[in-house]
C-alpha cells in the first residue's frame, strides 16, 4: 500500500469518525427534543380539558346524558384525552390504560402530575396524568402513541448513517487528490535518488525548490551526495597519486633486485642490496603514511582533553634523541585542547620531523605554542613564496625536496588532523628557514 492510499484511508477515517461522533451526540439530542415536544403537547392538551368538557356539556345539554361525562378517551388529532371523574381506587379499565394508585393520588391532590409510558391494546403510549383544573377529585389523562416520532427518528438515523459514509468517501477522495499534489516533490526526489543509484552519477542535481520539510529533506540529500561525491573524488585522487608515487620506487626496487639476482658475485651486489633496502624502506614509509592519512580522515573514536604543550615537549625530546646534530628550543605556554591524542601527537611529530629534515647540522628548531597556535621553525633554506600554499597538499614535493627522502604525505596528514579537530595548518612566510603553523581551538584550563 503506497503512501497516497494510506493518507486517503487516514483522511476518510478521520472524517467518518468525526461524523460518527456528531451522530452519537445529535441523535440522542433530537430524540430528547422530540420527547420534550410530546410532553409539552400533552401538558397543553391537559390544560384544554375544561374547554373540551364544556363543549361536550353544551352538546348534550337538554338530553338524558347532560349530567354524564364520557370516560372514553377522545381523539384530538393524534392526542387522546380522557377525563376520569372521581377515581376512587386503582384497577383495570376497559376504556383505556389501567388506573394506578398514583393516578388516584394525583386526583386527590396528594401527588403531583407526572408522565409515564404504558401499553394499551398493543400500542405504547406516552401518558400525562394531572388533576382536572377547578374540579378536585377529577383526573385528566392525555396520551400520544410513542410510534409518532419513530418515522422522524428513523429518517434521521438513515440520514446520519448516509452522511457518515458519504463524508468518509469524499474525505478519502479529497485526501488522495491532495496527497498526490503534496507528495509530488517526494516523487521527484525519489526519482532523482533512484536515478543516482542507477547511474552512479553523484553530480545529478537534487530538486530543493520548496522551503518546507520536503525541501529540507532534498537539501539534506543534496548535501549528502555532494559530500559523498567529494569523498569519492578524494579517494580516486588518492589512489591515482599513490599509484604514481608507488610506481617509481617499486620499479627501481625491481630492477635492482633483478640485477642482484643475475650475478650475486658482482662487486656491485652490496651496493644494489643497500639500494633495494633503502627503496623498500621508502615503500614502507609511504604505505604507513597512506594508512595514517586514511585513518586520520575518519572521525576520532577516542577524544579527550589534551595538554598540547606537554605533547610538543614529548615529541621534541624524542626527536632530540634521534637527531643529535640538531638543537631544539621550546617556548610552549600551557595549552588545553580537546581531541584525539594519538592524531595530535602524530601531527606535531610530522612538523618536527620536517623541520629536522631541512635543518643543517648545528641548526636549531624552534617550537613555540601560544593561544592554540603551534609554530615549528627550522634553519633550512626556507619555502619559496610560490610553494607556500602547496606544501600541505598530498604528494606535493618541491624540486628541492625531491633529493630528500620522504613520501610527500607527512604535512598532508598534519592538515587533515587539523581540519578534523576544527583547526588549520598553514605555511607562514619567513625571512629565514620555514615556519609551519598548526592552529587548534583551545579549551579553558582548569
């Protein structure tokens, strides 16, 4: 069952339920109103009893029945009127409904007038019993068959039932027509997403015309496909760049190993073996950097508050043990950041390793940290202004850097870690040497 059909059923059910609720309230109200009208007409008919009695006496004046009043009910339209003179006790009646003890009490004035329902000759009557006005001890009873309002109530019941069904069907039809129009943007969005799935083209534009919830959904899909397209493009570029970078050392390694295998007794064998080992080390470094680049591009699984100044000091101490020909100067203010401690340490280590690589023997590396900005400066030849904006790109190596070992991914990892933590990485123009800056948002120190 599609969404339009479900909306039609829901709309029809709501309308039918509302009409049913109205019917449940309206039918008893109309029934009570008709009963009230009947009771009012019975009371009015009982009030006319003296006029009826007077008219009957005038009719029989001068006859033998002048003093007698007929106890048989008189039909006045659909209303029966009965005058019972001197009812002394309750009991059966051959003229109309039996007299009750309460009827006798009403005639004697010891009980008030009242309404009741009784059956006479197979017909149910609504009966009003009251004392005859101006004649104590005389009883007047008016009655109307209860079947009189039944046709009206039956017609009302059929009308309400038909209206409920008709309202439900009309509401269902209207809901389906409205749903077709309302869900048109959803259909367009669905068709576009299915086209993207079929063709695999993430650049297909997704309609986001409206400003309602459907428009927001379309914008979310558009943002998602744009991010996915960028991610796929980045992966393709990474694979292309990695394959290019891996091809050169792999080819050289293969050639050296082939030459070494042809003549193990050649005097060049130790040199070829050393070259092969060096190239294998470059491959290992490149592969490790590729793995780290992919890993640090994902959301961190573990984050915590990190003292960035302590991490920088730890990285500098480790680098000083490895590179004894280079000195280190630290000026790190206490700085607290929130992030992945392993990723942050790797980023700082890459900056320091880059500075060590470019510093001449006896040179010094300056590591400073202030307000979340970590600067690493070396005493090397510096970076040309034309290369400043490219140094953090993947696999970018300036002509001067190609003579040095490296994968071209170390600084790319620095920028990726910085962006993952909401920060930036940049190369700052410097008069002497290179100055690389890692800037991260800081937290309040406790």
